[in-house]
């Protein structure tokens, strides 16, 4: 009796799996979706780091006006939902620009991520003892040389875990690109759900794909972090 | 070599230096002593512009270093500084700590710098630590590396800011020995210190500071054995 229920459940699941992933080559939707998610995330991370560095140095500037730029930027980005930002960037700012959708989406996520990255970098630079800067400057290094050779290499090590966390959040955040008509993993899963009227398999499948990507990334970043910690040996 | 005229330094409303006039000649070893908060560290830090004087002039080799338009980085290359808390670069090996500045500032190429650094590390007795990281060294060893690092830029003047204050007592000796050797080699040095015995032994001249002024100055014998000012007397009586 019990075994009968199990085998029925299994054969139904197998049928659902077939319908959701194999029939009509639906797995291709997900594979393409993975490509879109990775493309958007990767470009967004790069844009986010560039903006993050720029905004962090604005926030750390001696000049009040420049500090204000950094503050306003992070305030505005943190104070509005990323879906709203994405839609404003896509439908308003880039409305008349005929770039590929995924690039515009990546710019939107990069702008968003930049605000968070800048706060991480700012905290990282402030965490380095003032004596390090003084030692560098006392040797005759310029402010820029001291920053790039002494402060930033140490700060990078300190902020690396927080930065990894931000990248992971960013990847998951891209699950909203469906709002501007991009077919990423989330949208592909949603599409399969609508086409097959099956919710369980495509949505759990979507979750598993995200999980595997992020798990893989976490392991990779862990290896990098370990090599960064080389000078900590005692 | 160093001429200081009417040097003032304030942090906001707090006046730390209230008018210092002093001349330090080539080859002199000047110890600066005095109670905490007397301005001795600030005075030292003004000499390589880690603090910007509020008022007054500092000349090194006849060049005014706190004027407008001077190249601060160039001037700092003339003065090596050793800090109380060593401030070694923890992400770099000992060798890289020493070679970083000469290489980045193109004073030497990498090979020359490494050769010079090995030589300097030998001098401070740490050549076998060249590939270690600062975290693997004791306090005394760190401070000796810091001295080698400052010397790598071939400075004309060495500034020491309480170089042994952060050390365990049994490590003070090894650092003082290195400084002593340097003093005997004819290097011009200014040392802020609480080690009275050391100041007495190594200095050619001693400055006693209190409340932002140099209260008394003279040879070690004059200051330590026959102080004239009451404040000097009371400070020394507490120290010895």
C-alpha cells in the first residue's frame, strides 16, 4: 500500500520532470537563462566595483562637496527598491538607447551594487591603522602610492568576505530582470510554470540552479580568500 | 642641518607646541625627554611634516620645508622615521618591507634594493628573517626591521618616536644597541625617549620639554647630573 503510493508519486514526478525540462527542449530556456543571469551578474559586479571605488573615495575625500556626492549616492540607492531602480534605468534613462537589454540591466544592477560596495570599501580603508599611512608617507611615498601599495592591499583582505557576500546578494537580486523582459533563470522557471501549469518542479528547479551557482562561487571565493591570508601565518 | 624657528602647533584649541627655537647640527644625537603631553612627539613629527606646523619655520639643509609649494615627499626622503608601534607593513615580507620605498620611488632597481636590504638586515641581525612576515617576529625584531626600512631610503636624519616604549623589557636592549651603533656611525638623530640611561649614554645633547616649550637643554651631563630648572629636576627625580 505504502510502496504503491510512493511509486505513483514517483511516476507523476517523472512525468512532470519530462514535461517541464525535456519536452519542447524546455531545458534550453533554463540554460539560456543561466547564461543571462551570469552575463548580467558578471558585468554588474565589474561596474559595481568601479562605481564602488569611485564613491568610496568621494566619501573619504577631505572636501565637503565631494563627500556630499558619495553620501547622496548611497542614500538614494539604499533608499529605493532595486526593482524601481531597474525600471527607471531601463524605461526612463536608457529608453532611447538601443543597447542590448542585458547590458542595460547590468548597468542598473552595477549602479545599485556600487552603493553597497562603496560602503564596504570605505569601511575597509578606515579599518587600516593610521600608522600604516604614516609609515608609508614618512618613507617619502606619495598619498596615492601609500594608498595603492600599503592601505588597499590590506583593506582588500579585510573586506573580501563582505565583498563576496555582496556579489552573492547581487546574483540573487538579478532574479528581477524579468521586469524588463529578460529571460533569466527565474523568468525561465516562471515561463515553464505558465506553459505547463506545474508549479513545483520548475520553481524548485530554479531554486536548485541558483543554489548550485552560488555554492560553486562560494567555494571558489573561499579558495581565493585563503590565498589572500598567506601573510597571516604565525 | 635642521633649523627650527618659533615653531607652533595647535590641534583646534589645544596648543601643543608654543614656540620652539632650536638648531641641530650634522652628526648630533639629540634626545628629547619630558612628561607625557609635553609636545615631544608632536615636535618630532613636525620635522618630517607628519604634523603641519601652525606657525614658524623649519629648515633642513637651508631649505624651508613647511613653505608653500615644497615637495613634501622629497623632503621626507631625507628623514627616516621609526615609530613607537613599528608600523611594519603586515602584508609584505620583511625583505619587501625594506625594499618597497626605494623601489617604488625609483631610488634603486629591484636587485640593488634587495642587495642593500639584505645588507641592512644583516646590520640589525635579522637577515635570516628576510622571507618571514611581520606577524612572525617579536616586538624587538619588528622594531629592528623598522629601523632597517627607514635606513633603506638612505636618509640624512633619523627620527625616533619612543622606539622602545611598546616593547617588552627584555627586548629593549637589542633595539637600543642598534640605535647606539647608528649613533656612533655619525648619523644625525633626534630621539624622543623615556629611556633616561640610554639618553644619557648615547646623546650629544638633551632637550627637556614641558608644556609645549623646550625648558632646558644641554649636554647629558648638564641635564642629568646638574639640572637647573625646577621642572627638569622634578621630572628627573620621578624618572630615576
